[in-house]
C-alpha cells in the first residue's frame, strides 16, 4: 500500500482490515496477563483455590485450542472439496464462482481465528507458568484449604468488600501477595510430604 489510508471506503476495506489485524495481533482480546494474575489466580486468595482456578482456565483454553485445530482441519477438507468441484469439468460456471466465493470466505476468517489462537496461547502460557510454580494438590489437601478460602471471601462480603471493591483488593493486596502465597504453599506442601515419609 503506497499511500496512508485516512478514510475507510468500500474498496479499501481489505487493506484496513489487514492493517487492523496486524496492529491488534498481540493485543489481548480476552484476558491480559494482568487480568489473569489478578482476577483469575490471586482473587482466589488461597493457593488451593488458585490451583483449581488455573486448572479450570487451562482446561477451557486447551479445549478451545483443540476445537480450533479440528475446525481448521475440517475447513481444509471443505476447501479441498470445493477446489475439486471447481476443477470438475461438469461443474457449471455459476457453481464454480459460488465455490470460489465459499473458499475466499473461509480463508478470510483465518486471520481472526489465528489471532484468537494466539490470545489463547498467551493466556495459557501465563496460567501454565503459575501451574508449574504451585504444588500438586491432592483432593484432601485441596479440601483442607477450603475453610480458609471461604472465611476470607465471606468476611470480605460481610464488611462490604465485593464487586469493584473486591477487584481493587485483588489488584492491590492479593496480587502483590501472590508470590508469597505460592512460596508458603510450596513450603507447607514440602513439610507435609516430609512428615508423611517419616
């Protein structure tokens, strides 16, 4: 593109779309790293609940990535089939044009799908990093942390800390303590393992 676009018109929409796709490829349309750490992980207050939340989110992202993979594979088959029909000498010229449009439409959606896959991978990497730092909890260990989790959450509600106020607490208190909470959980888990072995 030799000139800078200043006005979007029907004819330059593809160029504008390409420019927008490139500009926003690495800008998260879902959770940012900060959102994931403050409102998905740290907001859980206890390491056991953070671990659970990480697992739920990771499973959701992995499922979405699998869906995208299989959807893309099926779409590739559809495109191959349409190309086969276009090449078939018995296909009339109108069907050929329709099939070609179908292919173009399928391919036009790919950059946005690629962007969503990139977003999911970025968020999955943030979650995976925190997953790797936490101990692996057993069901009993998870259940043992539930009382503390609910005491903190319910006490906050009783004192009127919920909604936006709670989000501010998550950002300004829980998130800065996240690393400290993880280290304490690792230490406790390590001590418990040693006691069980003796």
